């Protein structure tokens, strides 16, 4: 998460050199270690094709390799945290002190943002028609049987809709389509999405070889189940079209333009594509000795690597209510569950406007 935040700030108009350096180091670590991991996986596939190892041994080694490189990447990124903390402290100090008169923070200020970070003095009305913002969103998730179904509250999915959540963070660039009076905008960005699926009470996700299913907890261990969930992590690229429903106009330097300085009603429609980079299953319980146990395992095969879906939202000011529907299944044929397509309804904040 710290790496994504660093990338987000680097996308803004003025970037501290320390943050740019940190972002480059994190990117280098991920690319380097992933390349090494892929070489090991290629060797593993070769051994399997040459009948040197069994399918069970291949699956076991794949899991071990993935967990090994996950730990390596996390350790190397953690070793760089001091650099990020120092850069962040510098940003906060500069903003609070108003250093050089170029930075300011405004709450509920302009361009529908909850928080505006103005790094270049007061923006003009024309500037507000071209923005970059960092936002967060939260949604309640469920699974449906098809790409067209919007049955958010269906009971056949095997998961608890009220306990299954999705969170997103996105860095987005917004530009006006057409003339300065046009009420239509397009928005493109880069983001992170995390989906947590909680199965119904007394059940857990279990992995047998390369198959994923929902089973009773008692088939896994003796004791008292506290919490169980499966979590998917994605990198996303969202593309949206925004339509202002109550356009207001102003004149600046003898030019008539849309006034985007105050809150407005809008409707948005768009699509998103994602790449999954990690899936983990968590089972938290108390064993027969009343000791707390947290079990975690990687799920490499039963979840599809790519995600594509659509989004509709209605918003005013800094708030958006959205519905997202995955057009491609989250789970593949190796997941023995009834419903495999994600759907969510939630709330999004236009959080920080640069």
C-alpha cells in the first residue's frame, strides 16, 4: 500500500525527488524478483513435462516458490520504508509551513474534492476542468451465476454478502471532451483493488491439490472458527465517461466555460480491466487448547488472472454511489463453487485533488 501511495503522489504535478526515487526502487524490486520467480516456475514446468516430478509435487513446489518470492519482495520493500517516511515527513512539513507559497490544503474546496492539495498556487476555473485526483472506495460484494446478473443479495453464492467487501484506490486523470462549455468528461487512471470473500458461517475455503471449494470447518480442524475469508489483489486500469447533470457556467478572461469549482450532480459510466497478482486464503480459529491459530495459504490456480467489468455511478460533490459488475468470472473451472461473477455496490470518495 505504501508503494501504491508513492506512485500516486508521483503522478501529480510536482513530485519530491525522494518519492520518485522510492517509487523507482519499488518497481525495480518487483520486476527483478518476479523475473527470478518466473525462471524457477519455467524450470518446474520443464521438470513436470519431462516426468521428473508428479502433479502433486509440481503444485507443492509452485506454492513454495510463490510464497518465497512474496516474502523476499515484502522484506526488500520494507527495507526502503525509512526513505518513504522521510519523504512523507518532508511533504507534511512543507505543506503545514506553507513553504515557498506553492502548497496549500483546502477542505471541501473545489472540483468536487473532499481534500484539495494545491501545489501551484490558486487554480483558475479553467484549470479545474483538467484535474488529477486520488480516490478511495468501498463496496459490499457478492457472486452471481452470470455476467449479466445483478442479484446483489442472492443467497446461492455460498458467501456472506454483508461480510464480503471490496476496497479500491485509484489515481485518475480527468479531461473535458469538446469545448470549454461541454458537460462531458473522460477519466482514465491506475488503481489497486482488494476483494475479500467470507463464506457462510461454519464454512471455509479449502484447497485440495489445485481445486478450490467451500467446505465445513470441521473437515479442516477441530476447534472454534472465528473468521474465514479469501482475498484477491488486483492492479486496475479504469476508464470512465462523466456527464454533469446540472451544468453551471462562468466567464473567465472573456471565455465562457463550465464552472467546475462547486459541487455538481453527475452520472458516470465506464469499464475497468485488471490483473490479479495475489490470492490468499485465511482461516482464523481457536484450537482444542483454546489457542488462537491463523492459517494462511496462497491460491495460485483457481482464480482467473485477468478481470474485466463495467461500472455505473451517481454522484454529488465528493461522493459517488456506484454499482460494479464483473463481466469475466473471478473464479475458473478449478473452483468448485456455484457462482463466479463479482458484483458490488458501494461508496466512492473523490478524496485528494492535485
